[in-house]
């Protein structure tokens, strides 16, 4: 079974980054423009956490301020499980399940390599099991009718 480095190679370089002192409104605009549901929060070269649409929607109700006055640092998620790029996809899926998380921070030694989502892991595992179970034929008849 392949390891997480396969996903990182496909995603590298990740440009969906933001600094902790940016406004949440700008970060949400960036997410929309880049068609992503999270941004990697970097302070210079140091990984700080991630900002997700889910985190913003959960916390914005309690902020009592407009989005153009709130900083990314107030909304970011610092509690990500950590994996290594040589860990297997199955191990990473188990790690996400154990921590009830959607994202993994990937490090090699103390060097930040990127973020991998549960969706990335699922797509990679499905791509690798196609050869085992066979592809679904496009010519297959379906039992339902539209």
C-alpha cells in the first residue's frame, strides 16, 4: 500500500496559505477564489494551523464582530493530528478516525511538508483499490430510471 508521500507529491506545492494576522473576510475570499475548504496558516516558514470553513462558521456566531474586523489567528485550528510522509494511507485514515479529525499535518522530522485531508486519503485509497476490485464499467445498466 502506498504512503502519504504520493498524495503530497501530487498536491505540492500548496499555495493555499495565509498568515495569522490576515482578516477572516480576506481568508474566506481566498478560499472561494482558490476553490478550497481550508487554508494553511503559516507564520513565515512555520506551520501554525489551518483555517477551515467549518471552523469559521462554528465560531463566527459567537464573535459578535463583523468578519472584516476578525483575524485568522482567532479562528484557526491548532489541534491537528500529525503523521509522517512515510506513513501508510491506512494508518493515516485510522489516525483521523481516532482523533475525529478531517485533516492531518504532515512532517518529516521537524520539517512541515503539507496538509492532507480525509478526502485526499479516500481518493488515493479508491484509486489504489480499482485494480483489486475492477473498474465500474461505463456501459453497465443501472436498475434505476430517471
